C-alpha cells in the first residue's frame, strides 16, 4: 500500500482530519484537477485516512500542479 492518497476535499479539511486522528503528514498539495494529494508517514496511516474519507478518495489519474520550473 502506498503512503500517498488523493482525496476530494480541501487541503485545510484534510489537515484537520489528519490532526484529529494523529496522522503525520510528510507532504500535502492541492491538485490542479481538484482535491488534495497527501502523503502520510506510513501506509497504516494512509489506510486510516482512506477509511475516514471513504467515497471521497480519488482513484485513477489526477492532474498535479508543477512544483518546479522546467529548464528548456
């Protein structure tokens, strides 16, 4: 199981949910296609958040926002 999960919720909501469940976030970012990408510190915590969000978990490909500029 991956530590990364995409959720159809705002970044603030995901952060509050993780804090409430004592889940440690190692990376979090808004998705260009809508929702939030969150990386937890381990797979067990990722499963915990996936269960908390249920049907709001995004499966399949998502469009991320580039975080670095490309050199051409």
